[in-house]
C-alpha cells in the first residue's frame, strides 16, 4: 500500500509518532478516548484540586482589590497642592453647546462667554492671562476654545501686542489680548447684560498703550476684591475716556448757559461736581473710576491710576495729591526714575500689580 507524502490523516505503520522505526511494536487497531467522568473520579480520589472557573478567578481578583483598598485606608492621601504635581488639574465638564439656551442673535453662548464679552466691553482690552485667571478659574484651555467660537461668530478679536519699553533698549516681549468687534459691541449692547448707562468699547485704539490699558483690568480686580470685603457691591467701572468726555461736556454746557462766565470758574465747578482735581487749569483724570454701592445704599467711588516707567516725579505727585490709588507692574517698579524712588511719600503710595 502506497502513501502520499501530503496525506496527514494517516501514518506509515512502520513509524511511531516520534519518527523512529519500531517494526516490532504492534499498532493498536483503534484509540478509545478516556471517559471524563472516570478522570474526575480518579482526580478526586487522589485529592488533586480542580482548576478554577472564570467566576472563581474574578472573586479572587475582587478579594485582592479589597485587600489593597484596606491597606490604603491607613495611608494619608495627598493634598490638593500635592495632587496638582502628580495629576492634571480637574476641569469640570461643561454642557454641550447645543444644550445651551439660544440668544436673541441666534447663537449659543456659555455663561463664561457672556461674562468675557461684558468685561472686554467695559474695559476695551483684556489680556488673555487675566481672562483665564479671573473669569475661567485658571482654565486657559476652555478660554481658548471659547475665543475660537466667539471669533468665528465675529464677536471678538485677538491681538498679539508688544509690551511697552518706554524708550529703553531691551527686547520687546509680547502678550495676547482681546477686544470686541463692532458686531460684538452691538450684540452686547442689545443683550441687556449691562446697564443702559454703561459705556461699551470696541476695537484697538493705540497699540503702543495696549499693555498699560490691559493692566487696568487687573488693577480693577484687586480693588474690587478689597471693596467687596468692605461690603461694596454693584460695581460700575468708568474709564478715563468717559470721565474726560463728562468733564468737557459739562464745562461746555456751563459756558453755553452763561457766556460771560470765566471758563476757569466753570472748570472748577464741574471738577467739584465730578470729584476731580485741577492742576494747571486741567482736570486730573484717573485711568479708572470704580463706582459702587455701599451696604447703607449710598454710592461711593475709588480712582485708580496705572503708572509706568515713563512717569516722572511730577506725574506721580499730581496723581498722589488727587487721591488716586496708584498701581505699577512688577516689571516697572525697578525702572522708576531715581527722583521717584528717592521720594518716600510717593513710593509709599504705590501698589504692585
């Protein structure tokens, strides 16, 4: 009988399964499979443990996890500050934009986006780092995603601006800031999120003054926190542009009502009405006036000035005599003029941003 070399269903009778010839070993006629029940009986008699099933293995894993958890109970868990160095900061998941209420303009705005637009509109320019800190709780990722959406809707515009060097020979640093577009200003004005008398700004006016203008919002946040601790509420910020417009219009109306009146007298009267000081016939106007309500119901205000290294001693003195709260950035404090640094009365009035 001949065998095909490719026929693997049978073996040559003259070879054993290991390939060695054993012609004297007879081949069994048929191989009978052992009975499983008999095998189990033999294993039980020999006390051989049965293999674990899947459920049993899962039970062991569960017991192991519980044991590890019991061991961890006595361990002190890391504090929040320590956890930040190990894990990323936890950021709460926000609702999908489709589930947000649709505004009158037909787009979905998150509460943070509405607050962002309000702050930009009131202060004209807000640095991205300050928006992330004071509006988004430090989540710059959420802020940048919202900026992308608002820019896509034509509501805000982002600018990359040079920091002010004040004529000094040093490398210019850059920062990112946000302004409202005209459409964003109109949307905010018609939304009712701000009082009707609140002035809303849009666009970038002077890029050279951008860093100074962006610092106004940071100073506002510092003053607001201090006023809130005293019970103040309902804050109404007024920029120098608005205050100057008020002063000039009031002087014009006073002169128009009495053309024979001396203009200096009109200025003094208007300055007294607006609680401003005069220096060399001109009103000393702060960068920011924060109006707010007291717990008694009366109104009050605080005037804030952002000074730079370009300020001279006369500038500081005039602002200090006017009772302004003077803020200087940390980078500008060391670059103040020698005359300013030697004047202890002025230096004692300076606050750091």
